């Protein structure tokens, strides 16, 4: 259940594009055609799926304070967290280089259409953001890190695929001249972000009900105590009258 919740939350609620607006450079530049958007989105899914779990291992067993205790007691006090950015980016750059080699080998047309933006995945803030969010949210296990990486990649893929499909359609629409190009794209992105925000209720409704239950129980207890005090006062008054 925890994996399913994290998976859908990273796709819809914490979407890299619509919730945190990360990876906007590639999102805007590549989303002119659906075909190139699919290739770029698939590359981002692969990189996030691989780099987030790898960086989780680096964070857990090398970078955190006391993470080197497996080497011996003398290393238990070491704190290498200041190397997080360097190590994360190095892992991302390695995986992006692997993706670039694979795409160039098996799909030269896609490689040419993506152009400079394929190697620039290494500095795509959505990729680094996935690893940093994983670290800041303290994801507890390797399996959840894999789930978060896959979900974040799919969320970015859906975002660029949706805007690419819309941009292909609005080419034949009568868009006002002042809004043509990036203007209407930013407006559509904002409206889509508002739409994705509505998914936030999927995972918060149950929490609110759970929060309301203790409050209701506390009110019932207070009411019972007040009723007891009133009964005690009535008994005391009746006793005084009888006397």
C-alpha cells in the first residue's frame, strides 16, 4: 500500500513539472512534437529510475553522518553530506551518458531530433530534484526509492506528452498573436497545474477524517465531564434543601 501511495503521489500530486516546476527548459523546448516528447520522456523515466535508487544507496551508506560505520568504528563519526551534490550529479551524468550512447546507437533519428537537450538531461533540475527530494523526505527503503524514481519519471513524461499533444493541436487554432508560442504554452501549463492540484484530495481525505476522530472523542469526554458536574451540583442543591 505504501508503494502504491508513493507511486501515485509522485505522478499526480508531487508532479515535477506541475507541482514544483522543475525541468521546464526541456519541457518547453522539446514539447513541439509528440514523437520527440515520447523519446525525451522515456529517457527521463530511465534516468530517474536508475539514479534515484543509486543515490539513495550513496546517501545511506556513504554520505550521511555515521553512514561509514560499516567500514569500522573509527569511521562512524564521518559526515560526508557536503558531497551530496557532487556525488548525485556524477551518478546522473554517468546514466545520461549511457542513455545518449543507447539512443544514438538504436535510434539516430530520435538522437538528432533531441539534439543538445539529450546530454543536457545531466543538468536537468528535475533529475537532480528527484534525488534531493528523496534525500530530504528521508525515504526509508531502497524499494520505495525505486518507486519514487519511476513515479517521478512517469509524472514528467505525462506532463511533456500532454503539452506536446496540445501544442500540436493549437497550431491550427486562432490564438491571439500576442499569445502565440510560449505565451499560450505557459497559460496552458498553469491551467494543467491547477488541474493536477485537484488530485491532492486523493490522499488527504482519509487523514482529515482520522484527525477529526480524536477531536470528536475529546468533545464527547468534555461534555460527559460537564454533565457529571451539573449532576453533582443538582445533588448538592437537593441535599441543602432537604436539610
